[in-house]
C-alpha cells in the first residue's frame, strides 16, 4: 500500500454534528475524550486537517501531555507529530498557531490559487509546500507524497469535506468517533462527512470493531472501513 495507514478521528453529537451552525469549533469532547485524542496524536507520525478547519479554527495539533511528548522523544521522534494542511488557497496568517505552536515540521498541500508571494512567505517560515496543478488538491497524490516523506500513520482531524473525500476515494482505513450526549441540530451545522454525497448503492461500508459506553455519557465507536485502496 503506497500510502500511510489513515484513520479519521472525530467527536460528534448524538445527531452527528461536529460543530454548531456558527462553525466556531464548539467543544464536544469530554475530558476523557480529550486525553484519548492526545494519545492518538502522540502515536501518529502526522496529523492532517482540511482548509476550513485550518483557516477558521487555526488548530495547534500538538501533543498536550508532557509525558506523552517525552515518550515520543525517548523513541527518537520529535515531541509533536508533523502537521499536514490540505488547503486550496493557503492564505494563512504568519502568526497562525498551526504554523507556530509546537516547533515541529509543517507540510501544506495547495493549488495554484495560492499566490507566489504567499508560497514564498510560507516557505521562508520553513513550511514544506506542495502545489498541485488542478482546482483542488489531489488526495491520492498527497498520500503517495506523505508516504515518501516517511509518514506511516496519519491521523485526520477533519473537517467534513476532507473526511468525505478521503472516504469516497477509499483512502481511509479506520474511523474513531466519540459520540457526545448532546444535540446541536441545525441544517447548516457540519456533520462528520459532507461533500457531494453518495447514492445508497455507493455508500462506504463500515465494520464495527469496538463500542464503549463511558461514564461521561458518551459512546466511543471504532470502525474499520471495508472499502479501501
């Protein structure tokens, strides 16, 4: 398989929303789930987000636990995993937490919609830039490149469009979903997977590997994706 092992991690409400209609990164995870996510990051070579998540939420994508960072260093790894951004137009502010926090390697895949000036600015900040020819980033090509960069385990933290495209293309191996005991509602509130959608006969099949009921009222679901490339 000429790509990393890819898993999507998501926290969502009981009605499947990963944010409110306001799209400002509403808190969904419990404290226990935050600790689980931190451990997943520490076990990954890289963490990927899509353009809307990157530009609107500006995530740090760092390992918060000092002990988990120390364990990575003891294994000969940097304290934090590589950050990977998929963004059509990489108009990222120079003070971005995504770029600045954690002191680790940052890799961005973009298109020619990103200006030459912005490309030069990001490269001057030691960001590794890969520019694809089409209107959108070629995710299959991206996965091959990440594999060539030595990334064997890739964690995907959204958003909905990126999740859908990776699933549609058969580029996801597993999904971990924390379902919180709350309802957001809202027809414009994002779900785990958005994009153009699929007909029933093209639905991505999943196999439930594990389900856990947590004392915080949430449920952790772990799926294997049964259609992969």
